[in-house]
C-alpha cells in the first residue's frame, strides 16, 4: 500500500490550525500564570491572617494566665539571694594555661 500524498490545498488549513492551537496554548499558559499568581497571593494572605489569629489567641491566653501579675507579686514579696563560690587553683606545670587577653591588666 502506498501512503496517501499530502494534498497541497490542505496544507494551509493544517498550518492555520496549528497556529490557532499555538495561540490557544499561549493564552492558556498566560492565564495559568495569572491563576497561579492569584492562588499564591490568596494563600499568602490566608497564611498571614492565620498567624495573626494564632498570635491573638496566644496573647489572650497569656493575659488570662496573669503571669505578669504573678511575677510582680513574687518579686515584691521575696528577696533574691545569690551565693557565689570562687576558687583559685594553681596551674599544673607542662600544661598550657589560658591565653592572656589584651584587656587583662596586671
């Protein structure tokens, strides 16, 4: 069987059809970009609003715990006592000591 020969009169129709398909493809891609940008924009707005809502709820929760008042009451009704113990140990010969700092005064 031989292959059917291309009809030269049909060539213009196929070329026009492929150009229309290419234009359609470009429009779809362009609209897809617009839709993608819109989706990203909306998702960013939704994320920002969700963070605000969570922050508001956490702030309300912490306010209800009244931690600030409890800490102020603790600080006013108690004293803070700090005990420090220092010891001076001689360096072992043969081991390097701590490096001297330029701010150290003799």
